[in-house]
């Protein structure tokens, strides 16, 4: 009798599952998205096709298929699947899984996949129990995390794993998932949409609204579809348009981890700086809002803007640096929420300022000479004449010609030079023709010409080099 009711219980369990759980892919062919790792010829796909999967770490935003793909991989490789949450599992449970995996391998030759969700919460003691068996291949570890594993995980675990980044699904990919849910008669709403006449009608506008609002999270889009359908029970037929779709999907909180080790802490500030550098104030303001809403320290943002003012604007607009210094001081004094206005002012000014990285390129080239040993002694005329010197050494400062009385005159700029200058080869500073630096370029050319230093000499610093 127990077997008689087992099927009914399984059917009831499936029907009680949320739509997103019922629609989880069962094979690699059903997986939507992540073509950069699963597409033909890509690394993870090659590993799966060859049956040589080693331990891996999946990291990326929620709803991108990390858990689902782990189950699909176990099925694809015909391996036993164990799923645990790293925040809740204890050492005793890990030892039990390892013992069962060893017995299973000995009795049937079947390997085990251990999936650990939130693996960034994996404790040192748990790692010590697990790592040796991972290394010798007793189990295949698949870890999932929304944080950057390079910051969130111990190096011992990283060194034994291959790391794969999961990206949010595109709008088209989310639309594909939604259409599959509407067409599938067993796990989705195919029995309703395929009835004659249809008992469920969902407009393309509704699908588009869900796909855009879900921000690449397929689970969130499917949950919104399910809410829209269930909340319309009693209607015949159920018709869902854009208005119903927008009502069914709640506002998504911006994903942001303000901790210094958080993935978003680094990614969003990078997007912010690159948007300012690209002279896109609208994109820069969006990323600024993401950081502020996520709880980022406004002083950290002010500091990064000050760095950018020298690195990417420099002498093309020297006022940018002063503006950032003032903004930093005001952020310290007034705090949030008013500091958001100060940061927005600095952000928009820097985004629209003329750009030059000539100062950055110049100091990098000079540092490279020093680090490579391409140095010269300080010429005697430039040495401090008041400094003590050894017997027989030349008089420090001897031969120095005071610039204001003996320097060459450059019309409009006054005296220049007047001393022996160490020139190693390249002209480090190469002003651009952007903003106020164009005037400095003209001035520098006149100075070098007056000193007989005009013309390039040696390799020039690359003014287009990107920051590390």
C-alpha cells in the first residue's frame, strides 16, 4: 500500500513547488544563458563532454542558474548528487558524506558530486576535513557564491578549483525562459495556453516587462509570472498585459555589498570610475546612486574621485583636483544624506571635464627608469651647497646659474633653465591638446626649444596606457 500512495505524494509535491523550481533544466540542452562557459568549445563544456570535471566554483548574481547547473552536471556525468548549504553544514555531516562517497565508489564505482551553496561561509575546519578528499578525487566539489571567490574564499580552496563566473541573463534569454514556462504542459502553463480556447493569454508586452524588470534573474521573472497567474484565479480566461505584469513584479533592491571584500564593492566603483573617464555623466550618476543606496562609505567615493582628478583629467583642467579636495572635505563635514549632492556635483564636473592622463603616464615612465636602474647621479650644480662633503669632492652647487638672472628668456613666460639638467632620454611629460593642457603644451615646447631640448629623444611614455 505504501507504493500505491507514493506516486500521489510525489505528484502533490511537484504541484506544490514554485514555478521556478518546476522549470529547472534537467539537461544541458535546456540550460539558458552562460554561453561564455557552456557554449561549444568553451572550457566547462569541454570538461563535461570529456567527463573530466574537477572541482569548480560558480560565482555570480542570484537567479543565474548556479544551483541548477550543478544538478544538471551531476545528471550529465551520472554521478550521485549531494546538496548542502555551507552556512549550515557541520563537520560531522561532511565526514558522513565523505564516508558514503567512499563506500559508493567502492561498491558501484559511482562518483559523488557535493554541491555547497554559499561556499564563502565554509569554515576553516570544514575545509580541513574536505580538501584532502577533493584533491584525491573522492568527490567532485561544486561551490556556489554570489561573492567574488578571490576575496571571499581561502587560497587553499581556490587553488584546487576552477572558477567560473556566471553572468545575468540577457533580456532575450529571460524571454526564452518565460515562453518555455508558458508552453510546457507538464511543468509550466502549457495546458492553459494550449487549450481551445486558451485559458491563459500573456501579451508580449507583459513578457518584455518581466524580462527587463528582472535584471537578468530568471527565477525572479518566473516568480512574477506565477504571481500574476495565481492572483487571477477565478477569471476565465486569464489575460495578463503590461499593467498586470508590472504589478506582479516587486521592485528589486540593488545588489551591492559595501564591504571592502565584497564583489560589488569593486565592480561598481570600477564601473563608476570608467563612466566618469568616458565622459558619461548619466552612467556615472547611476553607479553613484547604486553605491549610495547600497551603503557605500561616501568618503571612499570622494577619495576615488580625487584620484581620478589627477589620473584622468590632470592639467587639462587643474580646477578638477581643487573641486575634489573641497568635495572630500565637505563629505567629511556634512555626511549623508546631503553629501550625495556634493558627490553628484563633483561627479558631473569630472565627467564633463577635458581628459588627460599625461601626468599619470609621465610619472609611470619616470618610475620605470628608476626601477630598471636607468639613473644618474645628481649633477654638481644641482647639489645642495650647504650639505657636508668629503675631502677632495667638488664643491656642491658649483657652476649653478640662477634661473632668474642667467636663464634663457622665453617671451611671455620669463627665464627658464640656467642649470645643468639631467636628461636621461625620454621626455616624460607630454601634454595633450585637451583643455588647459594645450596651453601647457605650447609653453613646454617653447621652453625646450630655448634650452635646445626640442625634438623627441628615446622612447616616449605611452599616454594611452590604462591603469592597472
